[in-house]
C-alpha cells in the first residue's frame, strides 16, 4: 500500500480519537444535572422537616443560655454584695486587731490583715480573754462574711462556666440551622415558591367559633396572617412556629414557654383528645418539630417554615398523620 494512502487513512482515526478525548475531558468538568421539579419538592419537604426540628433545638439551647445567664447574673450580684460586706467589716477587724496588739496581742496588725484564711486569722486573734465580747462579734461577722464570699465566688464561677458551655451549643445549632435554611431558600426560589411576606401585615379578622381567652388568642393570631416565618423569631414582624403560639396566647394572658418541647411538657396535665379539639388548642407534630393553633372548623393557623408566611390551612391536609397530640392552654 502506498505511504500516501496510509496517511490519508490515519486522518479520520486521529480526529476521532481527539474528539473522544475532548468529550471525555469535558464530561468530567460538567456539573451534575439539575434536579427535576419533583426531586426539588421532595428534597424541600425533607429539609423542612429537618429544619423544624433543628430550629426547636436551637430555641431550646437559647432558652438554656438565657436561664444560665440569669443564674450567673444573680449570683454575680450576690457576690458583689458579699464582697462589699467583707470590705466594710475589714476596717472593724483592723481596729479590733490593733486594740489587741496594743494590749499584748500575739500578732501584729499587718500580719493579721495579710491572712488569706479567715480561720487562721481568727485563731491568731481569738486568744483567751484578749478578745472582748464586741471584738469577738466583729471577728465572727467577718468570718461568716468571708466564708459567704468564698461560697458565692464558687457558685458564680460554676454558673459562668455553664453559661459559656451552653453558649457554645447555641453557636453550633445556629450554624446548622443557617446551612439548612440557606438550602431551603435556594430551592424555594428555584421553584418560584419563596414568599417573603410583609412584616407590617395587618392580617385578617377572626370570625370563628372560639370564645373567652381562646378567642383573644385567635384574634391576635389572625391579625398576624401574612407576616413572614423566620426561625428564632417571636414577633412582632416575624415568627417561628412556637414563637407564634407563645405570642398569640400571651396576648390572652397565658404565659407559654418558648419552645415546642417546653410547651408540650408544660401541657402534660392539659392534653386533650384529638377528637375533642376546641378553638385555641395547641397542635403538635410527631417529634415536636412543629406546632400550630386549632382555629375551629378543621382549620389551623400557624407559622409554617422558611419562605412562607403565617397562614390558615386545613388541619388534616397539612398534618397527614403527623399530628402527635394537643394541649389546651
């Protein structure tokens, strides 16, 4: 075969190999195909359930931090009072020590006041009849105050350490929620289902069958319709689910705890059958990740999830077997 014909035959083969290599290299750099609408909605539903539970864990950690900080602040104030009391008595102790030293005491005044241990200080001063009744009382008061100061200092330190640990938990939960919520928002926007809501919404008028303080709670709840859901929020411009229930019943004079877990525990003696619901009852999902308020006529008002607003929904259609129980405030 002539050399020229062989070269001609090689051209298409070489071109084919080059194309194959090019396509292979391009294929490795091409991004994964975008999920279908159905896949995006399925992923979104899963994210919403995860976010519900995670938001309530964040809320719980935040409440623990608030309680720990409140305890620390109280103990810190007590510590300051004890420190002031000790400082006030120190001058009296110095005066008593000076008197005893002047009349033959065994210790010098500088030596007495440099004692770190109140018990050691007292043992050096309270020697036989060198100590008058008034001096003895002064020393006893100083001893008691100093011991109280040491106790308060230890308790305040322990409370501060607890507070710092819980604050770390809050930070970790916050990062997890932010990551989930970010993915939720991206999917909702892709599906054109993101509703930013109106923080100044005036809602709608409640004309359901509730009465008494339940009616007051539902009137407030309906007045919030259209306001956005925002995790960790308790109003007035946005709410998460438990913050919404807390604010609504707070308007009726009932102080609910902050989180779904706390509200469910608070209502241990107030639980009602799902067959005996009345307007105003609190409804809780399996796992306590979400909740709403029964509005009567098979409806529920709630703050749903990221990218949605406070709204009224058909209770059965929304829960679809995920309803765990109800509490009557």
